[in-house]
């Protein structure tokens, strides 16, 4: 029973390029959450998605960041025109269809480095 | 609005001695509270959760936490630290809407031999 899968685990981009981070939730889970972790800081909520719907994106920066969770395939967090401040670990978590009982199942993260 | 405060950014203990990681929360309602652990370069793993049942919650790896409403606290304890406990620990509260988990800033636990 595979857990939450994130890829790539490490990604290096130059300023101005695009970064795409993918997350496959646990089997049977239809809720996906993205968090960002800056060095020496806790996790900051970015966005909560269900299949084909964005439920809450209150933590997403207004520009350059977008997320989707299509009917088929993984959830994708997209960062356009990356800047050095986007360097962070991005974690995806999933929960079952009953909604968030609080127990989130995390992937191992995607670490973005912007040169 | 809910919030969670972890009172120590770093805690250092010797192997075999007790562990105490402190967490205070703010919530207008009876909260759901969690502790997660993150080992270096890994994702987060649930240690234990409180969801208004017993106030003393037992988790994995010998950890437990006690919900104290009067003190708005949910401190994490372990009687005897092991080297493998060295990690970052996050106290988390679930918001009243039921879908947004709010993370504390984390406490890094160091275990000395």
C-alpha cells in the first residue's frame, strides 16, 4: 500500500524558470493539501484540493503559484518565474474522502532550490 | 481563530532521561490536536491525536500527550529518550472548518549519548 508519492524529490531551477511538483495521494484518498516549509520554520498551509476542485487556496501567493488536482493523475503545484525566495521544501499530504479528521498522510517532500 | 504555540524551539536531553515538548493552543471550540514528528529529509508522521475522548493520549514509540483544557496545553512527553527520537516535532490544531490544520513552528529535539 504505497504512501503519498511526491516527485521530484529534489529540483533545481534558475530564476525565471518554472517548477512543477507532483503529488500522488494514497490510494483511496481524494483530498490533497500542499504545504511549504522554509528553513528553520514550520509548515505553512498553501492549498487544499479535492478532485477537480480547489477548496481553499488562502495560503497560496497571489501570483506565480497555482495548483490543480485533475480527475485523472497526480496533483500538481506549479510555480512560474521562480525567485530565490521560492527555495523551500514543499510537502503534499492526503486524507480520505471522509474529509480532514486531522490525520494527514505526508509525502517525503520536494525540495526546490532556485539558483 | 485557532493558533498553536510551541514554547521551545530546541530541547536537548540525554539518552534515557524524560522528554517534555510543550504546546499551547488557542481555540474557541473543543479542538482536535495532534503531534507529528519529522526526521531529517523525511515527511511528517503522525505520533498521536486528541479528538475529545480520553485526555491522556498514547501514541507511537512510547510518546504520550495530555490535553489540559484549563491550561490550553497539549504537552508531549516520553519517559525515556532514545537516540532515534532526535527529530523535529510539530504540534497541530485542526480548525473549526474541519479541513485546515495549523502547525506550530516546531521543536527540534536533540538526544545526547
